[in-house]
C-alpha cells in the first residue's frame, strides 16, 4: 500500500513539474537581446551610409528650379529618394520624383523622421483667378468622397485604407509669390497615429512644382514651423517662373487652384499615379532584410523577458 501511494505521489509530482516546464517561457539572455539590438543598429547605419546626402543650394535634376537649403536640411537625389521611400519607409516602387528634403539632425529611419518629396508636373500654366472664390469646406467633402473611392483600389492592391479626416491646415495662397500650401490629416484602419500630408505648390510658367511633406500628426507643430523656410527658398529658375508665361506659345492648364488642391494634376496622370501620391502620406519605417528581422526578434524577446 505504501509503495502504491509512493508511485501515485511520484506520478502527480512528475505531471506538475511537466506542466510548469511547458507553461514557463524560455529565459532570454541579456546578451541575446543586446546582439539583436546591435544587429538592427548596424543594419540601419549601413542603410543610411548608402544614401548620398547633399547640402546647400541644390539645382533640381531638370533644371526647372532650385532649393537653397538652410543648414538644418539635406537633399537626396531621385535614386536615393526611391531607395528611402521603398526600402526605408515601405512604399511601393516607381515613385517619379525630383528628390527629397530631410532634416539634418533627425534620422529618416527613426520615429521622428520625416521628409519633403519633390516632383514637377508640366500640365500647363495655371490661372489663379479663382483664388478668392474657393469654398474649401465644400471642397473637403468632395475630397473625402473621392478618397473613399480610391480606398477600394488601395485595398485591392494590398494596402490598408486611408481615410481623409480633414484639414490639418486649410489652404492658403500667396498671390505675390504664387505659392499655395495646405495640410491634410489621414487615418488608417491599421495605424494608431494619424498621418500628416503637408502640401506646397509653386506655380510656374508651364507647370507646378510639388512639395509633399510626409510625417505623422504628432509632428504637425514641427512641420508647421519648418515648412515656411523650405517654401521661402524654393524658386523656379529664370525663364520658368510664373511671370515668364507667354500666352502666344505656352499652354494653359485646364483647371485652377481648387482642382490643384483636390488632386487635379494627379487625376490627369491616372488612378495609380494618384494613389502613389497618397501612399507617400502613409510612410512606414521598414528596413528590408536584417534590420526588419532584427527588429521583430527584439520585440519577441522583449515580450518574453517581461513575462
């Protein structure tokens, strides 16, 4: 009898020990987590080192305009811009840009990173007679409807829907400099912090210089304070300025400022081009290969350590 009781107790003890061993998460050594963090840091550093940042006065690739950068900003060529947008921020490839401006003191791969994507559309000389007649509240409602239609295609392409929340800053036009700016707030089904799309348009002789700042809504104060300096130093070159327009030889655009704010330029480029512009508003800090894997491992290890 004593022997049987001993065997029963032994069995119960073994089952209890087995249960505890399966419920207890594996212990992660500090060195393992340190190695993962180090790998992520090394991968990010290697990626940033591959980008060729430029400073000072930049002549944009097509010679259409210049940007005289203050010391707190740097410029990336179209090739490096594509690299950052696709490999660094997780946007689809094929972005047609004239380059990008990023803050000097902030890593574009950090949560605080942001940038201004530059492009140019030669769609004709835009008349600005409607500047004082636009009802931007009504325009916003139309843009929201259009945004939801575009979301159907975004979802088909495997991207989360982006919902236009409203103006982060209402449109404002300077008739003297022919510069227009506004900011939109976007929300997503899959992202906690809303995204900020800060837009600048500089009207020229034959087209529009487009500058889109992409960041998150919690950076709006910084973006608002920084963008005026970029706006001030962005100019068309001689012969390409708004005042250089020649009605005898130059084409006039088929739309005005209201359509420009609503996306008239992109609409004439086709649906996917328009989607591409919107995708930039939703940057994701993703680095391919080792860095992405290392970051994921770091999260897993951190959770297990907390347990």
